[in-house]
């Protein structure tokens, strides 16, 4: 069982009305599902091109998850290894209906699964360029992530080390 499959199992126990699809490579249907939800989650300047999504799909230990509630896409997650050895890289975590608690529950399930599978922690990048970005940084800090780097561009690198929890 992969770390994201384990996280999906954990999440499914608390969100019984959620349908969850975990996959390790893109196909046309999954790309279309992802893109249709992505436009509802992110401003235009943060949308991935199809080429960027395919490139991420080629990363080591790539996994992605799309959740559905009532037949509609509810959340997106992209995960792979790209950085410190033993750390997962959380590329994307987004809930279509922000404030519903689904993003928090999904992150908690991923953290629990990562610990169980023996990973050292999770890394991610976000930005603090506007109010929404500031809320994202606070969201991750509440989950135990610490800012470990900040660029002039506004990009912020954050890390959660499981040994520090």
C-alpha cells in the first residue's frame, strides 16, 4: 500500500460520503478532472499547464488523489519525492469548497500515513503574496509545518518533520 492509498483509507473512515481515487500516473480522464477542479481552486497565474502536470507525473513516487462528494470533485492532492531524502513533497493540496475542513482532514490523513510508512516528514512550497497566501501559510503552520526559507519572489518553503511532532 502506498502512502497516499493509506491516507485515502484514513480519510475515508472520517468522510464516509467521500469517493476517493488515488492514482500513480495521468490519463486523459484524470487530467480533465484535475483541470476542471483546479480552475475553481487557484487563481489563473497558479494553474498548471498540462505539460507541468505530466512532468510532475514523472517524478519519483508520484501519486495523486482526487476526491468526490455528491459526484463533484471536492479536493485535489499531488505528492512525490523531490528534495530531502526521506521526505515527501506536497505539491498540491486544494479543497474546492475552502473552509469545509476537507483540506485539514486530508492533510491530517497524509501526516498520519507518512508517519506509519516511516517517512521523515513533508516539504512544500507556497507563497505569501496576498491574503489567501498568508492564510495558507497559517494553515500549514497550525498543522506543524515551519517556514525554512523565503525568497524575494514571495515563495516560501515549509517543512514538517515527523520527529518534531
